[in-house]
């Protein structure tokens, strides 16, 4: 029974992987990857890794793949025929095609090498069924692969790894926000209008505004204006715009130089 | 099933993923193929964990999943940023990482 299940799930995983590599439309490639992940979860279950299999289905095939589907729908995947990949697209010359063919050969060599390492291994246990396992024996956090077992390992022996992984997730979240924010940020047209905040009334000049932190043209322009003898002490009326010199402004340059 | 069969499947999946990373041009598909490679490694880790009856491999597989999620996060953020700047979504055209 387990052998039958293994071959079904294993061929499903390999078929999904082939689909990811070969399918033209990125959307179908994502769907193939979902199928691959589900069959891989079955393989994990067969290897007695219950908790990892559940995480694989819920987090990986669920959440991460939804992210992929959203981005593919947003960007709109361009189809690329796989035959053109190997023959070389028109106009880019035969060198790219040769590189791609070389890449395919190289990965074939990688597979052969991995299989040789597998067959020639000195580990006798590779051809065995693995460590003795009896369902229900031990119970609680002693039962191999259960959530209690994983949780105990993560919070005792691998606590440092656990915390490092959480920091990594935090950094990745911040990085994604920085990458996907509006380009130009504070120097864009709508943002350059100076808004009066409570901090403007009490803070000394030259310390700690967002504009100064970002630097760039908007800050330089505001600095230059202040040094030209414009009334810096008075709070600037909201919307009376200190548009930077570089950015396109609805007001003409002469109006800016006139001062008020 | 013998552990060797799991390792064979994981080797095939890993090699397919490596081929995809090198051959495909769309960055989205390249990211998908990276996932394939990570999953192949995960399967090998789980198989070795089963082989010794030791949970360390499963913990490592969970950490690999975390790293994969981070990589997807950053990679998709970059793809969206590339798309917003109207650059071609093609790893051949994007060989210079200039502004």
C-alpha cells in the first residue's frame, strides 16, 4: 500500500516539476507547482513527517502560492514558447541558444552526479526502510514527527534557530515593503507640498525631519530657500508649497523666486 | 519504501529545478524553479530524518521553508518593482542591475 502511494505521489511530484519547467504560461506553471507541492506533502506523510506535511499544505501550497498567483495576475505573464528557448529567439543570435542548451546539458550532468552519489553511497541505511517506527508508541512529545515533538525541539534545542528565522521573516517583510513602495517616494509631486506638523513648531531647524533624512533634491531646495533669507522662523502656511527646484511644479519658477 | 527512492525523487526534482533556473527567461518562472530546488532539498532532509529516526532534519526542513518564504517575498517585490518601472520582465534584458 505504501509503495503504491509512494509511486503515485512521486510521479505526481516529478510531473509537477516538469510542468513548472516546461509550461509556457507562468500561471499554469504556478498551478503545476501547487500540484507538485501537494504530492510532496504526501511523500512527507509517508516519511512520517506529519507536521511538516501539514505546514507544506497550509503555508506553502496555500499562502505562498496565493502570493504567486496574485503577482502573476498583476504582472500578466508573457508566454514564452519552450522551443524558442532552445532554438534561440529571433534577433538575439545563436549564442544565447547555445548557452541554454549548455545549461540543459549541465543540469542533466548534475542529475547523473547526484544519482551516482546515491548509488555509490556507503550508507547501508539508505537501502533500508529507516529507523523503527510504531504508531502510537511513546505518545506526547516522544512520538516522532508530531506537532508536540517538533514544538519541543524548536523551543529547546533549536531555540536560537527559531529566533533567527523569525528575524529573517521580519527583515524580509520590511524589505518587501521598501521594494514595492512608490518609487521616488518623498520627492514625488504630491509629496513635496510641505505639510505643517506639530514638530515644526517646537523643533530646532536642521534636526530630524523626514525630508532631511531622505536628503535629495527636495531637501536641498528647501535648504537653499531658507538660506536665501526667506522667513524660516514663521510656520509655513499649509499648502503654500515649497516645491523643489528640480521637481515639476504647477507654479512657475518666477513665482517661487519672488518670495513672499 | 526504501529511503533511496525518496532520495532519487529528490535528486530528479532538484535537477529539474536547476535546469529551469538556467533555461527559463521569465523571472517569475525562475523563482518557481528555485522553489523546486528548495523542495528537492527538503525531501532529502525529510528522508534522512526518517532514516535515522531523528527530528533534526524536519526542523531544518521547516527552516528551509521559512527561507523560501522570505525569498519569495523579496523576489516578488523585485518583480513588481521592475514591472512598475516599465522594464522588460526578462532576465536576459535585465543583466545589468542599474537603477
